[in-house]
């Protein structure tokens, strides 16, 4: 229970109460307020007691407040009658990705770059939800919005819709002009992980689109984006784009690029070297790397459900961010993402409601789940994540 005080102009002091969870992150303690209870002198103590009894009834724990209410001893308290389980959502994998997202300061890097573009916490949460979707259960933007709102527990996000997703994607790609987002994110991660960037590996791939025609050239002879070209997917009959990816020795993605589908490797390499030289990074070696196999399988780079070039570029950026978090998780745990995702998917957030109120509680983590989180420098989610007295 967290208490704060405010001194009024007349000298009187007002105390406020809140239910909070303390978490150590990078050696410092951060306090997350789960529920503001208001002024201490106006606290609904009976309502809190009823909610405590409801939680204890569900957990099978002895009633800690039985001495103050004879009805609780007999188990006939109306506040605990009619307790219903409303929903159960997977929470573990999203909690892990959220923990890495914050401890690696990806959210801070995004705020720094997007600050002048009316960046809000909600937009950051929507972007995180889209990244988590690519890692956990890849789907279209519409399906991802429904997934984040109804099928999984995303920390700090009550819900979103397709419009929220598209606005966040547009903001992301707008801010990534000259790779500003990628640069800010990578150097935040590189400093925290002490990444070796003296030698980088680079490769290209293509991804095709199920359509009959390629994009026409735009204004001022700007080349169309989805064009016919040499297909590494063996689909020369379909328009495509070219995607480039640079990674460190450990396979941590550094930066991604997108080009029209008819761009040649000879035209790409000078641009890549110049771009990385501007970041003062090391020598670039062209090599076939495992990252593209994960882009195309683990986080399902295609099918791409977008037709506008900015949305396609945003989709690739979301995949890049998802691959970044996946690689860090694999590096720290020594397990594949498939194993991590499957195990943490069994850790759920359960919503219970009754006359005393509504509570969201997580299942107790197993030894395997705790081990994965600990290896990533994270603690399990709090047992009570949301508390709404009636």
C-alpha cells in the first residue's frame, strides 16, 4: 500500500492511498500504481474488506478479516456470493516482451524521436502491441487490434482498434525518416547490452504481393514500390519489394531497409555502407544470415496486408523491432523463441468479478516460467494487476 501526502494552503495535510507494485529495473526501484484509492479520510474500508474476502475465497485462503464479520465465518457473506470468472488471457509472453521493451529503453528511444510529433503513451502502447503481435501470434493489422483487445493481456493497454493501429504505424514511419527511429533504438540497446559492432553482417531478401500488376511510377519519376524483379521466393510472376537487414555477430538486428522490387544488389550495397558509416559502425560483410529465416517464419514477414508504401515500410519496422526483442530473449535464455513463447503462453491473467468488485489476477508462475523471466532480468507479473472495488 502506497501513501502520499499533500499540504494545503491552510497548512492541513491530506493523505492519499494507492495499491502499488515495486519493481527493480537496472538497479533502481520503479513504482507502478495499480489502483488509486483516493483520500485516506474517505476510504471505503468495507468495500476493500469485501474485495479481500472475494479474492481469498477464489484462492482458497483463510479469511483474514473474519474476526470483524461473523457472516464471513459461515461463508454466507453476500459479497463473495456470485463470484464469476469473466476471462482468461495469456499474459506471460507479452509480459516478457514488455519487460525487455522497457529495460532496453526502446520506449524511451521512441519517445525521444517521436516527441515533436504529439507522441503519447497510448501510441507507444499501440506500437508495442503491434510488435508483440508479430512475435507472439502474427496476423493482419485488423486481427492484431482485436487480438490485443480481447485475446491477450498487454501491460498498460485496455484496448485498441484498427484506426489506432494505422495512426501509430503512420507516425512510426514518418518519424523514421533517415532511419531516426532505428538509430535511436539501436544505440539505446547497444549501450545497455554492450554489443560488439566492429563487424556487421548484411543480406537482402524479397517478399512478394498477391496482385496482378506492379505499382506505377509516382510524381517526379519516383519509382513504384512493388515492382517485378529477381525473386528470392521464386515468384517472378508477382510484384515484390527488396528488404535488407544488418545484424551483429550475435544476430542482433541493427537496421533494416526497403527498396523497390527491381532494385539490384549492386545499387543497394553502397547505400548500406554509407548509412552504417554515418552511424560510425564497423565493417560490413555481405553474408546469408539466419535473421531472414526468422523474419519469414517466426514473425511471418508475409503476407503483407498493406498496399500503401508507408504502411508497408511500417510493417517492416514492426517486424524489425519484434526480431530485436526475440533475439535478446534467445540470447539471454539460451532457448529458441518458439520454446519461450510456448512456455510463457501458459501464464494467464484471469478476470474475476462479483458484488465486491472486479479483480485481474495472474496465475502463479511455474519454475520454468520464472527461470525464463529471471534469465532476462525480469520478475514475474504481480499477482493482482487490476483492482476495481464495486
